[in-house]
C-alpha cells in the first residue's frame, strides 16, 4: 500500500519523465512510440521503478537498453525538474510494461478460433 506522498511523487515522476522523453531525450526514442504507464516509488522515496510501454514491440529491448545506458542523463533532467519537491532525486530503473503486447496476443488467439 503506497502512502499519499509516494503516490504524488510517482505521478510527478510519470509526468516529468514523459515530458523528458518527448523533448530532451527524443534521440533515444528513435521514432518509436514510448509511453510511461506506471511509476512505483519506494517508501523512502530513494528509488523509482518506471514501467514503459514501447510500440512497435520488436524494438522493446533496443529502446530499453538505450534508456538504461543513458539513465544518468534522464535522472539529471528529472532532478532539475523536481529539485524543489524532494531532497534527493530517486534512483530510476526502467522496466518493460508488456501488458499491451499480452492483450494483443490474447486478442490474436481469440480471433484465430
């Protein structure tokens, strides 16, 4: 169960990361549609796990590796946006949210019958 503070920080991180990916890190996206689906923040606000949905699905690992490699740049941009709201910018970890791919697979299986 997340506290209200965790939920507020998670929503702020989600908004800021989406904006960063749209403006400052557009070169990492490489013409692929990336959306931030969920953010989970640790109770001490020192760690944030960011779930990304990437379309087309065949570029998932390539884009995810690019984000992990440039994690410091994204965290620095996040820090400049959140500096007045938290004492310490949380460490960020990008994960793949494969729920859309799962839904598409189930839909495809249902249509085959």
